[in-house]
């Protein structure tokens, strides 16, 4: 199985998934294309994320990195559930509140995973690419958590702050994209 999972593939899958999430939530896109289109793009992106997280889990050495990868993988599975539910629930206004729980749990899993990853690389080593990527990733995790809190759906079916929810997802997706591209192995030019 580890032959299928490589750091290069993992990084590209995270980058592609991040791009789908960023496109779906770029300011103005949901109002132009519609919430249904944005939800479908997030659903597609979540599968790239989950595949990448699975690879990260398979490749992670035992210890803190493994725990970080395992928790992130669980978070991505929860995002598959919430983004899939969002595609379905978009058409049924009364059901929108059921999307929030896996979204909030997935965001919390991302946040815990990001904190563990930062602990692995240390609090201060700014010349290290792993350190830079871990901190950028953590910023993305924080943005996703803000997004999840803003996405809470009241019993009336109204989201607490739809703009902040989309913007948090957009910022988080850009952070995840940058982090994935930072750690992506480069081909030797020699």
C-alpha cells in the first residue's frame, strides 16, 4: 500500500482538494454560481483531501506525526460526510442544520491535528520548510474552525454568518494549498 502513497502524490492531492475548496468559497462565487455549485465543488475537494490524508496517515512514522495524521484523516472523513450532506441538504432547507455537526467535528479534528503537527516541528525554526508548512497549515485549521463556528445553522435554517463561514473556508483552503506546495518534493535539476 505504501507504494501507492507517496509524499508527492499526497501533496498534489492536498493542493487539488484545496483548490476546489478555495474556488467554491472565493468571495462572490457562491452568490454568482449558487450554493449548490459551491457545495458540489467542496464535496469533490473533500475526496481529494481524504485521499491525501489517507496517504499522510500511511506514510507517517509512529509517534506524534502518526497521531496528527490519524486525527486529520478522521477530520477529512467527517468533511466527506458534511460536504455530501450539504449537497443533499441544500435542496431541503429544514435539513441544513444536520450538516453542521460533522463540519464542526471535522474542523476540530483539523485543529487538533494542526496543533500536534506544530508540536512535532517545534515552536521556532523559521528556516525549516516543515516548520513553515506546519504553521501555515495550523492557520488554515484555525480558519476552518472559524468557518465551522460561523456555519452553525439555527433551527430557523439560517446560518449564523454565511459570509464569514465561506471566507474562513477560503482562507483555510489557501493556507492548505500553500502548505502542500511548500512540502512537495522538488525534482532535482542536476
